[in-house]
C-alpha cells in the first residue's frame, strides 16, 4: 500500500511538471502546427513606410555640392510627424559630410505645414532666440530672416534661415562651413530649392 505522503509528492511532481510544460514521461511539449494563414495585406494606414519626401526636395548630390564636400550621408529619415498647433505636419530632413571627420559640415531643413490660421505664429516662433548671431539679408518667400555666427569651438560657421510661403514654414540650418559667406550662401541655396 502506498502511503499518503508519497501520493501527495507524486501528485505535486505531476502538477509541477505540467506547469513547466512537461509530462511525467519527460517528453518536451509538442510543437504547435505551422501557421498556414496568408500573409497580412499591406494597408495605406500611417504605419506603412512612406517614400522619402526629403530626397524629393534636395538629393545627396545637391547637398554635397551646397556643403562643398565630395559625399554626404542622409540624416536618418523619420518621415512626417504631427505636432501642435492643430496637428501641424512636420518633415525634418538633412545631410552630413560623409567623411570620417565628425565635425564636418551639415545641413538640416524642417518643413512645417500648419493650418492657414497658424502660419504667421509658426513663422514668428522661428525668428526668436538667436543670441550671438548676426542677422543677414534674405529675400525668400513671403517673409524671411537669416542669421550667421561662428560655430562652437572654432568649428566653422553656422547659418540659419526661416521663411514662409502661402502654405509652409521652412527652417534651414547649415553648420560647420569654412566662412560666414559660405554658410549664408548654403542656406540661401537650400531655400531657393524649396
């Protein structure tokens, strides 16, 4: 006759093995059958990768020419995003010198598409906060302003332009260029391509 404690231990071992996916015969659990359902169909929702709209504006060859370097690398494409006010569309783009120099020149441009009632305030917000930068003349779009300054730690010159059209606000930055004149020309050239 089997004693009560041994039956209880046997039952406990069986329950423990079952919880771990094992049986008392110590065989691994059976593999689930392979999924034979058809692959998911692509949709047109926001989670589907969009084409790179940045390259439609300025390609790598043009960016390298503007920066005065032989080759550039695109800043990783993040696509369109929504931000305030009123779910305004934002498309950030840019290129950097592809040389091993981590301080090589870069250019970045952000394209904002606010509602018509918000264009002026979005444009004006780009005109603020440019301490230690010298303003330079711009004549781009329906309103524009530009600034230039030496870079941090003698890393060339930086220029910044903000301008607006009837439907968009553009913010353009060029950094690490060899002179103030080169930085100004770079942002003005990018602006003319928008």
